[in-house]
C-alpha cells in the first residue's frame, strides 16, 4: 500500500508534473488552492505535504498553520517562485521542513520528501 501525500499549488502544470513524478511511489492527492488543500488534508491525512507559498484564495503560510494545528508532526515542504529569505525563515518557524524555490529539481524534492517522511515515522515510533 502506497503512503498518501498531498500537493497543494494553484499552478495546474506544476500539480500535474508533481503528480506524474510521485504517483509511482505514493498515493498522490492534489489541491489547486489553499482552502481545498486544508479540506483535502483533513480528509486524506497524508504522510507529507508539498505546499506552494503564494496562492490567491488562502496563502501557504495560513495553510501551513492549519495543517500543523491538525497534525504538528506531518512534514511540509514549501515551494515558491519567490525565494525571499524572510519567507523562508517564517515558513521554517511555522513548522515547514524545507523551503525550495521553483523551478524545483525533482530529485532533490524527492530526496527531501523521503527523508522528511522517514524522520517523521521515526519520531512517531519513539514517542512515549
């Protein structure tokens, strides 16, 4: 059984490309906006989330806060076309595992995703 992941991005070409790339190894859920992303997260309970920073209906930081309040241990990787240092710092402070700029190298993203999921699983297994 494949582990579920969620990809949230308002750019359909990015959603499609990431879905295609990850579908072999994961059960991939997608959402084309922040509100849909939060709703899909709550329905699917993915093991990790790949999240766009800037979306028109609900920003990535807001989505990150909602996700982390529902499950503080789920790894979230933020993506943005705007690689501003202050956004990266804020995302990490809010609980994002990584902050990558677009266009993203898919092998790098995959490696970060795998490491984040494995680390989260280890923490979950060793909680008292």
